[in-house]
C-alpha cells in the first residue's frame, strides 16, 4: 500500500511538472569565447542547458570581423550538437546591404532559419547609422522567410528621444515581419509589465519575452547597467554592499533575486523567458529546474 501511495503521489507530481513544462519555455544566449579553454566551457554550458529542451539558443555578434567569424562557427556547432534552433545575432552597423544579403543567404542555405536582428553599436561614438534594425528586418524578409527576433527596451533605449518614439520603433520592426521581441534585462518587474501593456496599446501583437540576467558579480552588473540604461534598485546596492570579494555569496543572492523576478512574471502570465547566460549554466539550470523544466 505504501508503495502504491508513493507511486500515486509521484505520478501527480510528474503530471504537474509536465503541465508546467508545456506552459513555460526558455531560451538562452551565449557569446563567442576568446580561446579554446573558454570554448570548452561554453559547450559544457550549452549541453547542460540543452537538457532543459530550450525553445532556442542565440549567439551574439561581435563588433569586429574576427568576432563575427566566431559567431558563424559557434552557431553551426551548437546547431549540429543539439539540434536546437540556434539564432545568430546579426547587426547592420559597419556592414553594407550587400554584405548582409550575402550573409543572410549563407545562413539560410546552411539550415539556419532564425536570426536575432539588431542595429548594433559602432566603436566610433560619432558614427552616423545608415541602417537600423527595422531596415535589417526588411532586408532579411526579402531574402527568405526567416524567423526573426528583435530587441525591446522596457526602460527605453539609451538613444531614444522618449518612451513613445521607442515603442513606435519596436512597432515598425514588428510590422516589418519580426516574430517576437526580447527585452533588455531589467530588475524592476513593473517596468516590464508597464512596457508589455504599452505594446498591447500600440497593437504590437507579438510575444514580448523578458530578458533575464542572473547576477554573478555585482560590479560587473553595474557596468552592464551603465552601458544599457538599466536602473538598479537601491535595495540591491544595500544587499551587495561589502561583498565585492565574495562572489559565492553574490551568486547565491543573485539567484534568489532572479527566482523572484521569474516567479512574479510567471504569475503575471509570462510563459517564455530569455536568459543571458554569460556562458555559465549552473545558476540558470537550477532556476529553470525550480520552475519545472
């Protein structure tokens, strides 16, 4: 009787986990590593997160040709090793339309049908952008029927005039054929929820997937936030005060903060999360397991 009772309880648990697994999906972003040792670490993380049956992987696109070559290589390897849809980031900064068309055709002809389309940032601060993400989406859709992700900014793009112009720019990208928007990371869940409501108001009818950045190193996080116009709540400065040299404690606290963010958003109906992995798997894998993946 005890065995049957335990088996019954386990069956109920499995049913609940399977139900949640159908509801929640995750995707994971990686960046091209700088050397062979870091490449081994990257693929170790890829294979670990592959156990979670992700919706897709994405690989960032560097600001110079060497980094870009690495992106092509890593995308192909991840796709071959996992059979998971793998989306290269593609930026139009410092590239001509002909170069972008050639690369898009290369991806399509090699079985890569998903792309994360971005404007990108130039190393030259005075650079005048001739193409933007909207133009890239239009170009890609003329080449083939790519599945296209684009970026969104709950706390407004650093170069946007105001919130309205920023969201209208997102609408242009979606109307041009983008299939989903993935947000910049954030720590104020209200910012994301207000942004999602604004998207509905402006008839942006694609999924607005929250970008989630686990905290591994608070000093590193502050640099990221400064570059991307992301606000860090005051209480986070208080929590991490005095922990500069204690990365283990920072990771534990950071994981707890990330779990709270995901839990709040899940309760608000979010069913898809995009994790910026920084090529690390352990914390993200644990968080996803907690949510039934």
